[in-house]
């Protein structure tokens, strides 16, 4: 049986992001550029695990428009380095969000833990692609996606807190997580393909 180990927020993990920021685009293009079977299916498998882990709440939820827009402009770049940084940031934030001790009681523990393990293992894979690459300084400061991603996930945490982490609020968060896995599929293919996809690429079914 696999044991879930929470991803620590350590200087070592932070240094991976710094490393990505300073690696030249050519290095990003070559590191782990081959699309493995688990890369191609990560988002789809994660969506299925999320569906299994987070069934609808026992009581119907009121229909409401929740303004939690993902910064989709980050998906429009054809820069492989930008795609790698954004991918890693989303994975880390998703893990921290979905590993909250205040997830709803009706969520299915086994599937939930399987989903967290899958996110954790894939995060380690992405980090390993670049961990052994040497850092090279650049005169031009690279584009930075972390502010937009951090702001997006901060709004989700604030939304949960404002609504006291109730089941209906978590159901809205589940929909946001679905979108994130769909966006990750686009980013992973951008990072690894010779001809990066755009937001108009074939979208995963999130239903």
C-alpha cells in the first residue's frame, strides 16, 4: 500500500522553481521532452480520480455564479519554460488545496488519497526533469507566472474560508480542480511537444 506523504514547503522545493526560472528555454525543451504514457494520461486519470473522490453533496446546492476565473492567458504562451513553471505551480497548489483537513465528510477517502498520491508523484517527476540541470544566469528576466497562479488559488482558499468550508463550496472548488487538470493537459503537451498546443487544443471531458 502506498503511503501519502504531504509535499513539504521547503527551501529545496522553492529552489526547483528558481532553477526553472533561470534555465534557458533550450534546456526546458530538451529536459524530459519525450511524452511518456503517464504524461499523456495524467490529467484524464486525475479527472477520473477526482470524480470518484468527490461525489455531489448529499443535499442539492443552490445555483450561483462563483467568480473564480483561472488566468487563461498563461495557457497562450508557446514558451516551454513558462509551461513548465506554470505546470509545477498548479500541481503544488492543487495538492495543498485538496489535502486540506477540511474536505467534506462525504468525499471518498480511498479515491481522495489515490488522487493526492498521483499529484504528488507527478510533481516529483516534473521536478526530477530539471533537478540535475545547471543554472545559467540570463540578462533578461524570465516571465513569471507565480503571481497569477498564487492569486487564483488564494481566491479559492478565501472562498472556502468565507463559506466555512461547507459541502456546496467544496463542490464549486471541485469544478475549479477539474478545470485545472484540463489546463494541465494543455501545459504538459506544450512543455513536451515540438509544436506546443494552445488553449484551442482538444479539451478533456470534465463531466
